[in-house]
């Protein structure tokens, strides 16, 4: 390898950025080795790992974390020594569950102008992923839900722990999945399946997501008695029930209970997931970089045609919604109990049918019974 050095300009927005602490929530930027097909380290080349490090809140992103993700992707995009970007979360419970609902409920609820500013940052985060000049691999180490699903779908590839699940939550908690899901998901799975996911908020297992073409690969990560086994809660063979194939669905009844026992007896080891990520980075290493960049940018245009058309009107709607359903829904999620975090949907529809205006009194009336009973 040549040892010649050149005088180069620094094009980073924040030179030297490598993540910023914010209490217990942060984004880490790490450079990790890239290996050739024979397992040797490719000297001077790296994979940039961008890690959402807020595991106590399922890697939900705060306002500061959104800023840091933008900076991290900009740095990775500019880095001459980076072959690919790996976007992931800390721990084994979640890649990301979207925006930090505590921050939403305690700061943004009822403040549409502030939330519009926040959504400017969110839009820049999604656009930054889509504009990254390096291939982006989403390493899904657990739940990918809500805004986490949206930033994940902005990536170029997804490989996932087979214990992960995927879905939207907006209509259950006072929002709409218009931060990318309604733009991207129909391209992956078709309009009707996208409609089911986005409106009914029914989560998909990793195997169902792979079957639908939303992710590249689901990887077993549960080790039982020294061997890796597929997710024991999910039907992973072709099985007919009531005349339909249920591959990829959660088991039910006694089979689900037995699966829970297997799950409890094992340990989660993400090494097989990391091996798949490393294999993908190696495969990308063995290509012409400019040809790959042109290819991914051309394929991304299918996402961008929808994203660029809708992102500003979506931002405006989401901001105004902070005065009404989001105000009620995010407060319910933040202040309710673990098993009772939803606003009273039936009462809301009844009040609206009666012509009731949105007010502080209505929002309070819609809060979970568990919360109201605790006062």
C-alpha cells in the first residue's frame, strides 16, 4: 500500500465529531475494521458505526440525538476511508422506538411551533440518511417501531435479529406515520400491507418482514444449550391453519407458552448478526466505490420522489396535531402505566361526534383510567 500523503480539505460540518453525551442518552460514532474475503484487515479502511445509545428508553431519540445523527451521517458520508455505514442501537432490546415520548409529552405537547422546529431536524435526519454517499446498513438488534421504523427504512439494507419486530404506533398514540412510513413502506410491501401496518399498528416479526421483502435477512441470535435456534415464539416453517399459511406469525396457545419457556432458557448473542453485517461490508468492499454510489443513489430516487414531495406538508400537519390528538396520546403513553398507555379512543370519538372542541378538559378526560385513578 502506498504511503504517499496528500493535503486534503476537511468538509465536515463539525470537524472531529465522534458523538456527544447528553445525560444517559447519546449517539456514538465508531470506526471499525473492514475485512477482505480471506479475513485479513483492509488497512486504512473502515465501517462507520452510528449507534443510538439510549437503551433505557429503547434507543428513542431526543432532540439532541437527532442533531447528533445528522452530524454522524454527514461525517461518515464525507469520510474517504469509510466503505459503508452501519446504523444500529445499543443493547439487544431495540434498534429504535422512534421519538422520545417523554420529551414529546413534557415539552412538545401543546406547542406546535416548537414541534415544527423539531420536525425540521427530523426531516434533515431522514434526508441525511438518504443523501449519505456511502451504503447504509440498518443493523436491527431489537424493536424497530414508529420513527425507528421510518429511519430504518431510509437505509439501503436491513439485517435483523430474528427476535426483532417491526411496526408503526402513531395512530395508537396520537400521531400519523408520515415521517417516512407512508412514503417508503408501500415501495417495500405494497399498498395494502402498508395500509394494515400504518393504520392498525400491527407489528410484524422479523421473518414476516423478510417474507414481505422489507428486510434482507433475519438472523437467529438466541443460544440454547450452546446452539443458535430460530425465534421460538414465531412459526418458522410452512404451516397451514384454517386454510392459510402462517409462516412468520407469532405462535398461539400452548405453542406460544412453550416458546416462552425456550426463550427464557436461552441467552441472546448478537455475534451471528454482526457476522452478517461484516459479510455485507466485505461484499461492498469488493466493488467499485463510485459505481456503488451511483447505483444506490439511483435506487434511492424511488424513496426520494415520495419523501421530497410530502415531507414539508407532513411536518406542518404533525406540528398542528400537537394541539389535539398528539397532546392527548403522548401524555397518555408517558403518564399511564405499563399496561395502560392509550387514550380512551371510544370516548374521544363520542365527544367529537357530539361536537366537543379540543380543550384541556377534553385531553384530561381522555387519559388512561389507571392514571386518573392514581391522582
